[in-house]
């Protein structure tokens, strides 16, 4: 079985999760502006609790964004440093995908419009459909004004997840239910990363890059990353 360590700091939440021998060890705290201080202690706690060392990891996983610029960089930098030190590959996962995966894990949602507050009167937006227990992107991830979001083709009865849904009265897409309080959780990064590890769809450490959407640092792909 795979041993994976996942980290996420892209929103107000700071989380870390470790998969080892089929068991998940996790930490999740909503601590705005304290991610850099708390993330490494979280990692140490998980390694001690599980009895795993960095060298025993198969890969490291990180929330690549979109999200807060500083937060996304914290997770990316931490994963790069640990992966270089342990000589391990990395797996990048979209934070919108992680939101959709959490909505399925906690609420059984199979079609999810994930939205994260992007500030500047915009939202990060993506539509996801469950396939074989993993949320898959439908269409593209975008950053746009709430009034200009679109329901991806093929999605008929989605629900909403993420802080972008605080603008529900302005979003151009209606849903039967939304959870604006949901934040990404590293446990869901693990669920999305495991099939990629099994298919050896991994990155060299030097290729681990954040995805901001707003400044087009990277182009989103149609995958559960």
C-alpha cells in the first residue's frame, strides 16, 4: 500500500494528512495567517503518530491552488523542501477538486460546483463529477465574477461547496444546496492523489508549481489534480 503525505494551506484552513497501511492520520485547523508557523509541527505530529519517517514515504501531495497566493506558496515550498530532502516525487492536486471531494465524503454529493472566494469581487470556480469514487473536472477551472460563472455541460443537479458560495445570491448558477463553510482538507487530497500514485502520474520535485488561475501562472488541466 502507498504511504503518502498531503499538505494544504491554500485557504484559511491549514491541514496535513498521512496515508500509511491503509490508515489515515490527519490534522485540520482553521488558522488564518498562521499556516507557516503550524504546518511543520503538524507534519511532525503525523510522522510520530504513524511511526513513519520521510524516507518511507512514497510521494508527497500538495494543494496546488487556486487559493490565497501566500498560502499556496507555503504548501508548495514545504513539499518541495521535504521531497528534495527525501528524494521523493510529488503529486499536485487542485484545491477546487479537494472541495468537491470533501462534499462527496461528508455529504454524498456526486456533482459539485466548487467555488473559493478569490477576493477582488471574483471567485475561483470549477465543476466536478464523481467517477469511481474520485471527483473529475468537467470543463475548466476559472477565476471570474460571480455573475459570469457557468454550469459545465453535462451537469444537471449539482450542489455547491466552498467559500465562494457566500455570494450565492450573485452566482449565475443555482443549486439545490450549498455548503459555503467547507474548506479544503488534506484528507481529500489523499483520496485524489492515490489513483495518480497507482498509475505513476507524479511530478519531479522541481516541477511542483502553484496554480493561481488569476495571473495564469499555470494552465488548468482536465484531470482530478
